[in-house]
C-alpha cells in the first residue's frame, strides 16, 4: 500500500541530486517519487530524464507546468499537493542536497496523528553534528521536539490532513521559498509541528543552490545578487 508521495525539486547540482535520488531508491517505505526539474542546464535535464526508469522516479520538467523562470518552488508545491491529495497520502519533501537512510520515511510516517501538521528530520553533517538550517535545535535534549519555530523542507513530511486544510495556491507567488510560511500556516490551522532529533539526515548546505555559498565566502556579492536579481525571497 502506498505510504507517501515523495518529491525532490532540482536545479542543476547533478552529482548531489543523483546521490539524493539513489538514497531514496533504497527506502524501506512504499512511495511514489517525483523529481521536479526547475529548468536545469540541458545536460542535467537530459541525464535526469534518461535515468528515471533505472532509478525509480517520475521525471517532471517544469516547462510542462509553467513558463516562469526558476525558482519555481510555488509551482512544485501546488502540483505536489494536488497529487498527494489525489493519492490520499502525506507529502514528503526531500531537497537535492540531502541524503536519507532507508528507515527515515518510516520514522517520519510513524509520527502522524490527527493533530500532526509537519514532521521534519534533523539535519546533520558528516560527523553527525546538527547543522544548518537546524542549528537552533542543537542544544535540545529530547529525541522529539514539538515546536512553533519554522521547519525546513530539507526532509519534511506534510500530513494529508494539513494538505487538505491549506491550499498552496494561496501562497505569495512572488516569493521563492515557503518553508517558514507553511510552518506558520500549519500552526495557525491548529496542527502541531515536530522535529525528530532521533532521525538525522545528511545535509550538504546549499548543495542544491551553490551560488548561496557566496553568503559565507563573498557576502557583498551574495547580497548584491540577492537584491539586484531578486533572488532568495522568503
């Protein structure tokens, strides 16, 4: 029986993306998996299209859904929400700079209750140390945390009940990223959000958006690009 719809939004970063996909292929859960290609370079798109049968995912090039230049997370979320509701299963987002272990989806799914809105897996580096974007939880001692703070979409489950409550088409399409506002909407809708510190996933920060490393190596250039090219609108 199908347990979840899993999606990975992709923009280039082919090596990281393939590592993410191969890890999901080894999941212990029964899932339907879609990779959304947000106008990657031609060679990346061709590879992702060619590998879908071998690696067990459904490939969607966003030109089939929109002609808006990337980033198109809004379009991805709207389409994925519709698919999850039609299938009658929760949605799990795994970004293309994250590597999951086979049991991770089962762990996320085990925390679904009528009150559950979102469940996030804690992100760690190669040494299993909590890293971005969950540094705010690094001093927590509990294995599972109920939180009103925002969850990242690195590896996060959105329950079917929550998906039926809030239409992602209502999100501000001028923004680029939606994890903060969707986390807030879950709480506002009467649901509870959780972070699982006992379910780590490997996160390579900004591996899906390499230009963001400029924030640390060349902050002046980062903020110049952010404001002149209107990038990274939260």
